[in-house]
């Protein structure tokens, strides 16, 4: 079992890397088995095709909003594969690829962004908390669950996804501080995609890196190349084992880039240049791993085509299912609010029920006239 050594010394600024931008292995690094590397490639390709399809569904009006994971797939795939099925994930709104990698139905993954019903999936069944829109609140939830699991003697680690912008929130500070003091089994996985909407990292912190902040909380901090899925997997796996061994939390900073705008409602050209985007495009996580797998003879043209076809089929099935409008029950908004509905809630429900009944009984012509 790998246990990370705690240190009070400054951390290295250079991120951990197993594959360079050309797909060549770093010196002295032991890579995961070939079959596992190929499986990671498959997950990356399917994840990106899902992301592109979700973005297209947004343009078609099938989703209300979509925060793309394009360019960050290695972070999400590598991190999710590094935890056990019995561990808990605490995602942000941008972790759609992570949830698909977790095995959650893609339609259920998009339910929150579609505006349908609650979070769409069963958090307890998948051990995955609802996608969190408020910044950093999920970090507190992760710490609470992990601390409770530790007190109960449960062998559970919580993986909290956090954006670089969320590290500026008070909730993030409270989560990190509490986790460190009580040695909660949590891994804080910060995807540093360089921007908090339009605010660059340099205007968010004066620290040498986000990983350096771990020193102030008294926990290990790691930096990893977020576009190297093998490195992400290795670093997060080590941090998870560290937590499971009772050694407390770790702050992992994955250095990556958000290729698309913050959401479909954002215009990224207002705050970053096309030259910057093009420079990061050359560090593409899928291209990097594909070059490596081809070089070692694990992948060829036929294999690439087969996985691409699998991803296309995945997207086609998602598209077909999303083109069917969900059947909604307006009265459902009153359920599960309180264990025992309040008088005000009952009154509101009765008013809506009466309106729905009146509309159902109205003549079709009358309804059209009012419209």
C-alpha cells in the first residue's frame, strides 16, 4: 500500500507526468497494464463523444444549460477509475463525463441540466452525490460523509471534485480545514482548468500553485498533469490509499484546460485568445494516449475505428432517448419537500390541483381562445 509522506517543505511546481505531450513514457515510470491503458482510452473516447452530443443537445434546446468537459476528460476518467465502487463521489456541475464513467445512465446524468426531476439518478445506489451547482458546497458534504464513515468504522473514501474557482470559496476552506484536523478520508481533486468563468487563475490566488495550499492545512498536496490520464489515475489512487489507511486527506491539483466556454451561455472569446486555446489543443489527452498505445502495439487503425464506432453508438442511443419528451407531473414538486407537508404546502398543492382540473375540463375551443 502506498502512503504519501507528509512534509512541511515547499512542493515541486512540476506536475507528475507518466506520458509527455507526444505520448512517450516519462523516464523511470511504471505504467498500468496494457489492458487497463486501453480501457482508459476507450473511456476517454466515449466520454468525449458523450460530451459533444450533450453540447449539441443544448443547441437544439433539449438541455437548459451544459458545462462542457471537453479537454478535461483525463481528469474525470482517471480520477473515477482510481476509486472503488463502494467509495463516494461528490461532483460539481461539470463532472458529466465522470458520472458516465461511474456507470450512471447518461440520460440520468443530464436530467439536472435538462430541468426535469431532482438530480436524475439515485445517489445511494451509485454512491454519487447530486451534481452540485453552488461552488464548493459539495466539499463540505464530502467531508461530512467521510468523517461519519470513519467514526462508524466504514471503509469508505470520499472523492470531492472541485474547480479552481471554488478554491476561493469559504466552504472550500472549511472543508479542507475540518478534513485535515479530523483526518477525514477525503481526496480533494481540484481541476485547475485555468479559469473561473472569465477570471484567470492569476487573479484568484497568489500561491505558487493550488497544491501548495495543502501545506497550510497540514495535509499532503500533489500536482498532476491533468491531460495525462495515466498520471491522474496514479496520483489519485495513491491519495485514496493514503486516506483509506487512516492517514487523512490529500489535496490534488490537476493542471488542465477548459477547451469550450464555461457553459453554452458564455462567450470565452471575450477573455482568452485563440492562440492560447490552440496551444492547449496540442496537449489533448486522447491524442496523447492514442499515440502511446499505437507506439507500443496495443492499438491500431482497426482498434481506433472500433472504439469510435462504440462511442458513436453510445451518442446515437443518447440522442434518441433525449428526443423523447419526459412525462411530467406538476404535482410532484410538492412531494418529498417535508416528511409531513406544512399547511402552506397543502394549500399551494390544492390550488394547483384545482387549476389543473379546471384546465382538463375546459372545452378545447375555450382553451384555444384563451391562448
